[in-house]
C-alpha cells in the first residue's frame, strides 16, 4: 500500500466525527471524561450518562510527559462523587494506581447513579506543560491487562439498569459484546496529537475487494472510504481494536504500534460467518452424558466464538426446555433441538437429536450434577403454574413443603420471574439459619418494616454479606448467578451448613471464566467442585440473572446436601 502523509485537516475531521457520534448518543449508557484547568493543573471528572448505573471498572490512562497524578500510588488519589465507593477488587492499590506508568484503575460502586459524576482526579502539569499542550491522546480509557495492573484484566465496564428488570453490561472494546460510549471533553481533547506514528488500516473482504469500514481504538473512531483505507496516528503501544462494516461480521484484534504501521483487516460476510458457525456449533453435555444418554442440563450456546447469535427451540419442552434444562420423563424420550444461527441478514438452522433417559426411582447423590431431587406426590403439590418448568417442579414443591420458600400466592409461584437480591438472601437465611437474630447495623436501603429486613440484617451481622458499598445492599435488583452462588457459599461457610468438600472446581474450564468477578471466584469454584453448579455450552454465565425456578433448584441441591 502506498503510504500517504496524513494531513492535520483529515485527523481533526475524523476526531470531530467521533466526538459528534458520542455527543449524539445522549441516551446511550456511557462514560463522560471532562477536564478543566484549575490551580495550575487539570481537574478531571469521570461521570456516567444515560441509564441508571450501579457500578463499573475503569482504567484511565494519561500522558505522563504532560500530566502528573496528584495523590501518588493510592486510591486516595481518586475522590468519590455521588456517594460512590471504590475498591481495589482484591488487587493491591499500588498495582492499580501506577502514577509513573500513567494508569489509574479502580472499581466503583454506587446505588443508582444517573447522569452524574462518580470520580474526580487531580493532575499537575509536568515539565512546564499547560493546557495548550494537551491533545486527543492525553487522556483515554483503555483495556490494559499488561500495564501494571496485576491480574485485574477486565475491560472498563459499566453495569446499567436496562429494560424491565434486566441488567445489561456495556463493555468498552471487549470481544463480542456491546461497546461502551465514551465522550472526552477537556482542553485540547479535539486536537490532533502532535506526536504519534502513522498507521494505515487496509480493509478487504475474503476475495480481496475493498470494504468501507469503521475502526474503534483508544477511545476514538475512524471511518474509511470506498477504497478500504483508514489513516490515523497513534503512540507506540498495544491497542485493542474493533472494526465493523455493513453486511460483515465485526473483527476484533490487537494492534501493536512500533514505528509507522500497516494492518490488514479481512472481513467475512454474514452468510459465510453463519455457515462457519453452523459447522462448529455443538451441544455441551454434563458429566458422562452423551447424545444417546442425557440425564442432566444441556449446554446450548447463545453465541458462537465468531459472534453469531444462536436461538434454540425444543420439540418437547416438557422434557428439554428451550434453554437446555432437562426434566427426566417416565420413559426414554427422543427430543429434537433446532438451533437458529443469525448474523445481520443471514440465517441458518441446524438440528440435534438427543435421548433423555427415564427418571431413576432411587439412588443418586442429591445435589450432584447427576443426582435426583425426590419426587413430590401429586396430592402434596400446591402450585398450579409450574407446567412451564417441569424440571423445577419437585424442587419448588419440596422447598415450599419445608417452609423454605413461599409462592406469590397460595396457588402460584411465578417461576420464570427474575428473583431479587433481597428475596434470594432471605431464602438462604430461612434455609440455613432460620433462628438468626437481626443484630447489628442494618443497610440504609433495607427498611425495618420490609419482609426481608430480619434475614438481610442477620446475614450482615454474621459476615455473610457486606452489601454493594455505601451502606447499601440493593435488595430490589435482580440477582446474578455469581452473586447467588457467592452468597450461598458464604452462608454455608459461616454457618457450617455443608460438609467439608474436596478440591475446588476448575473455573478455567469455562470459556467465560474471565467474566467472573474476583470476589466471586472462590464461591463459584467451591460450588462447581461440589457438583452443584454446572455450565452451559462450556460457559458458566456468571453475570446472567436468575429466575425464581432456577434459584429454587440450586437451593434444593444445597438443602439436600446439608448434613446436620
């Protein structure tokens, strides 16, 4: 490719275009990084914008030739706003705050921050620099696993409250997930960096034809033309990039800049992408299960490694649900599972046939991946709305009969509704510590008159939970799988509810183990090792929300494994 000198006008236009895109997405959840000259330095405020946010992780980098962090290598250098609280998330502060390396990392938690500041940092100008020396590369948000952050390698992320009761995770330049909008607004942020290497991106399809694409990296975006060329300037270093084009699958990768750099990006069209995904798509089986002998949950991937979405349809949901949950019938039954793969305008179906083995009448290890939950006689069943979750019927009825759980009415359980954090912890405490007293300090968002006040306050006093920070527990938020498992594991440990276990489970066996928060790893590994927590399609889905039926099955396994 013939190199061309990038004019200042071209880059200023590109930066302006990227800034206008962010500014136009006023309702999109994201971060805003604002700076203002103050007392001979620069005061920088990091805010969230859009949907209500409850927490996130940030990796803010700055140009050490122009700026010096005030406060040293400590979280004290970051001031909390809007009652936010900060944590090193099980990583030493001097690994997170690397003033010499120009990086500031922290996890923040707040209770319902919307369109407001969460953190404030103070910088002094280095070596006689001033606002006139700042440019579009002086401050940025980056994915920085190798810049002095130890094992704290999550991308900058913002967890927001989405539609209904669902939580959506917006991740900044992370493979295969939604991008996080970032707006930079500080003196010089729209100015072309004076220094930097010339980088040329050549975008082609598999046949070698030019593709008009958009590239995102380093908190900025650039759009190429019909010739498939994108020109930009970047400092030396590694950058995670995402390239997109209409009718093609997104391309992700790492761009290493060391001197003037050329990077070819090859796009695969939607139809080819779907065909490749269909060839690779497989069902995951638990334990020693095979297609001809299914006894436990099936792993049905919701997305393939190349980013193709997958939806599933079962021919007999009374035996295998559309999500892969198995209800063993009275006799061996064949079930056809149809996967619909979709990307852009391309769609394709692939079918699998499995045989679900008849339910055993006895034996099995309760709570294990292959164990069975005792059948509750028809005469003792109380709920009339469990036909949609036959795999959970016995667990729900058993726990209800033991007084551990209640329905939403005398005859309904509403099994497919999301379960809240407060409701789940109340269930755990009623099961494992029914006589615990509500001693100690209560959370500010758990009123004394609430129906879960006693259980949540008792759990705090026992050291089972410390809440989400800021003296809050967020009881009305849906509970994620990693929160559910962690609370249960901590309760089992503090109350000696479960027998001693063997080796912890290997979380690295799950392809999404990197999404497990540091504070959740021990509990997740414990429950995997006990056989009470199994994955789905090679994934453990730590950030997925939990339904009332799923929570009942999990707790029933724990309840049946209890040895007084």
